[in-house]
């Protein structure tokens, strides 16, 4: 019985890898004011237009229905499923997937990715690689949990304008606003073990924030996997990847480089930079 991997469009994995490993994606929902649209490459251009214009935009996890529609045919075709979702601390995605899985007892494992963007995208990619190599569902689940324990993620925001409009970091906004009010200070963020964004600390300027990202990822130790994500900042992302590759003696061509997708666009806007490492066992 083969294992299929399901995740959602917030994972930010590149399309060629999605296709290569036949990873199934449940689309998140974009909210443009009162209008709701399904997250897709086609709707991303409209999302950017609204972000640039300062217009309302938000995201939402998929309801139960899309998961049922995706799970059903896979189970009927004889597959088991491992579903890895956007962090449940900031989204209903995990809850929706868990409720849908109850209709297929004993066939689906749902894992809260406890991260954002490539933080759980890397989990889904590793799961898909193992599934393609013939691993069973229990082995895939164990490997995903191991990736979670070994993940180091750092990200900083160039501006607080978009995150303030999105409202997903209300608990952090007072301290972020204080940092933002200081001259040329950036807030460096991480994901805590519960999957919630939390503050690592301030950095002086964009250069200082990039340096902090690199230092923290390098300090995590030898890497099994590295990823760099950005929001319309390809030169900074490339320079960060170069530094990580050299410091960690990691093949530069194997660092996964992506531009962020709709979830982070809606809540972070332009200029974001992030780096993730899976520590070698």
C-alpha cells in the first residue's frame, strides 16, 4: 500500500518538486475584503496588487470539504496518506484536515507542521522522498517528527505595515511596534516548539538582520538540508545562501531557494528574508 503526501499551498515548495513527488496540495483561501478566492498562481498577482496598494487582504485555512475531496479518491485508489499542515497555532488548517481524516479511519496520519512556509514544506518534501522510496506510513510519520525536532527557522520582516493589517501577530505587535519605532531596527523571529511565531530579538538594520539569520542557522550545526526564502529580495537571498553554504560546507546548488507564497505575502509583504536548517543527525 503506497503512501501519498498531502500538504497545503502555504508550504512554498517549488512547482517542479511538487510535480516530481506527486505531492497533493489543498489550497488555502485568500480574502480580498469581502471576497474569498482560492490560493493559486493566478490569484497571487491580485494579492500583490492589493498589498502594494495597502488594501485589505488576509488568508484562511481550507475548510473540511476540500480535504474530504482530496482524501477520498486517494484512499479509494488504495493509498494511505500522510498530511502535513501549516501550523495549527496560526491557522485552522490542521483542525480541518484532522476532522476530514476521521472519515477514513486507519488510513490517514495528520501532522501539525508547527511551522510556516518552508519550515513545514521541508517536512513534506522529506516525507515525499521517503514515500517514493517505499517507506510505510509509520516510518514517514516518524521521519517528519524528527525533522521538526531538528528544524531551525529564522525570519525577519522589512516592514510591519502588512503584518499589522493581517492581524495574525496581535500578541507580538506591541513589542514589534516598539522595535519598529526605533531607528533602523528589524525584528528577527522564529517558530517556537508549539508552532507559534516568537521574537528572537532585534537587529540593527537590514544588514544586521541578515547577519543574525546567518549566525543562528550556522550555530545550529551541520545541516542535512538548507533553505532560503524571500519576498522580492533575490539578491539578498542569494548572498545569504552563499554565506550558509560556505560556513556549513554545504553544496550551494542543494540549498532550496524560493520566493514566498500567498500566506507570507499577505501577512509580511515585500522584503522578507528567511532561512531554515534541518540539523544533521
